[in-house]
C-alpha cells in the first residue's frame, strides 16, 4: 500500500466530514472525489437520518461523476472515504467507472466494532469492495485514522 501525504490530507477531510455527519445526527461517513490533477471535485457526508438509506456520500459521488465527468476523467479520479464502500456504493462506483478508492477504515473493522458493541447486523452483507467490483483498485485501511473512526462510530451508540 502506497499512501502519500496528499492521500492523508484527503482522508483527513473525509474524517472531518464524518464528524460533521455525526454532529448533525447522521451516521459518521464522509467522502471526497479528487481529479487526476489533485483538485477536489465533489465532497459529501452521510445523509441517511431522514430514512433514505441510499444517501451515502460514495453513492452521491458516483451520481455526481456520471453527470459531470467524462469516462476518462472518472477513471483517472480518486475516491477518498472514511469507510470502505458498502456493496451498493461499490456497485455504483463500478458502473460509473471511477478510479482508485482509498479508505481510512475497512468494512471488516466496522463490522468488528459493531459486533463488539452488540449492534445488530444491517440488511446488506458487508462485502469488500473487490468482491463487488473485482477490478477496483483499492488502498486501505489506513491505521492512523483507526482510533478516531472507532470513536466516531461508537458515538452513534452512546447518545
């Protein structure tokens, strides 16, 4: 795994967006889309608190990219995210043809935390991105963010 200082900067923004989501009563996830030139193109955070469970930031990135970028620009872009894509978001990533994915915490880490806290499993299997999109280029988890993200996710259940 080759994580650069730029990668860490973008992941930091994802974690900050996740913190914003939690402060707003939502699940703590945040994502950033960065073009090949290093410019931030789009960013968002989870917005599922009102009942639409498809309002994940990775899914919003796919929608935005499909409307605003050429196939070549999408393939050259990088998606940064606080947590590894769920299967829905991974599929949207694959269908839209986005490039590299860098995630701070893995789905396996999140499942382990939730299990430890006695949180029931969700309705969708927590598959790794590459189980849904075999050709996806992924990097993560990034250990420097593990404790912070564990604390953020734990905050959902200590309210």
